[in-house]
C-alpha cells in the first residue's frame, strides 16, 4: 500500500510507531511524520530505510547534537 | 452491525446493497450505506437519491488540497475522522444524503487520469469503519470495490460480516472462495456467499455445491430479475421486484 507504516529500530528490534503515514517532512528538530488523517508526530531520528513496495519506513533515533532537544510533553 | 458486500466486478454488489438497504429499512432499521467503491459512480441512483454526497476524502482536504496544504506548510484540516468514536449523527450534512432512514456516504472516487492510486480511499474506509459506532437500530452496509484489493488495504478490519456476491461464473466462484479465506484470516466469523442472477434451481444447486466445496456457506439466493436488469441498464432506482422477496430470506438469517 502507498501509505506507509513507520517503525523505530532499536538494538535490532523494530517497534511500530505510526500507521498510514502519508507525509514525511524534515524539520530543524527532527522528522515530522503525518498520517492521512492529519495526525502528526515529530521524531528526533534519521531514516534508516524506506521500502516503497512493502510500505514501510524504518527510523533510527539519533542523539546527534545538531538536533535540538524536543520539548517535554 | 457492519457488513461488507464484496465480489467480482459486475456480480451485483451495488444491487445487493440496495436490496438489503430497502429490506432493512422496512424492518425499521436505520441504514448507513458506505460507498467504498472508488470507481463505479451510480450507487446513489440505485438507492433513489438525486445526487452523490461530497466524498469523505474531502474531510481531510481531498487528495489535491491535502498535498497543497502540506507543501505550503499550512495546517491540516482536523475533522470528525480523527475522533475515536464516530456516531452517524456526527457526519456533517454535506457529506451525507438521507431519505427514509437511509443515509449514504461516499469515501472517494477517482476523478482524473494520473491522479494517483486509490490507497488513500482504502485507508480512509478502514479508519472510518473502525471508528464508526452504531446504535442497536443502525446497520452499516459497505459497497466494496470489485475484487479483493480492499483486503490488502485492511478495510475489513472495521466490519463484522462479509457477504460475497456470486454470479453464475467460474471466476466469481473462485473469487468468493478467496474472499472466504481472506475473511477467515481477518478473524471474521460471519462470512457468507449470496448467489445472484440465478436463472434456475439447477444453477442455484450447482453454485451452492461449488461454493461449499470452496469452504463458503451460502446464506441465500437472488433470482435473475429482468426488472432489476432494466433499472440497472437505465440508471434508475431499484424497482419493487421479486428480488425484494428473495432478499427477505437472507435478512431473516442475518438479523
């Protein structure tokens, strides 16, 4: 399917974090993922891989100091 | 109860949805018909409405507008579709047409060449049906796109029952068998075949045996009805016909 499922990979384990991702936008503080229904999340992460056939995005969280810390929720 | 009506192209899904709708309405139910077929344009006519409602896809800005909003950095429109629990009364009036306790909503239609695939419609159908909360006197009937791609998109995650419409053809039987398997994989216990356009008892018996051999139980049979055929040819509402009597037996078993 064209809409993707996003995972965060950590120590070789993939955890599903979002379904129906329609858009990915690089922001100064990370990657903003937005679903078809308009729900957004910001991930302090890099893209590890995108599989356009399976519809999967794998993110790896980063501690890159060039990413400012995210505000506390 | 949310019921998905599936089957091969041309098997009569929209006609069966209309017959079920009319039968349920007469039994006192409120019926929400969900047009989840992104291609065929005419379900609203069969149901006797004068126009199709604005597509639910427009609630998220429509394909074109959402892409523009994204590239321009503007806010995404929030809508009832982000609610976890959608009641039929929450649907904004412009997104439904309503008459005699029957409401029609349309997920979205392919309008232009090269506009992209129908995946957003599939995802929207799935999320809408998952979040749709019905009262006891309400039933949702989903007119699916032809074939089985909707299973791949997970639309059936939001329904309780699946009806596979089968016309007298080998491909239709094969597809219904596949639908039965896919519905089972989804954990849907209520999956049945409906025989349609049946011209004789012999044909009905043959189809029933063939389907049961493919693991699909038959819930009822609709005879070939020239009046239904003629209405379909002319784009008229479903007429009162003997097919209405045939659908009664199916409703008896479903409700």
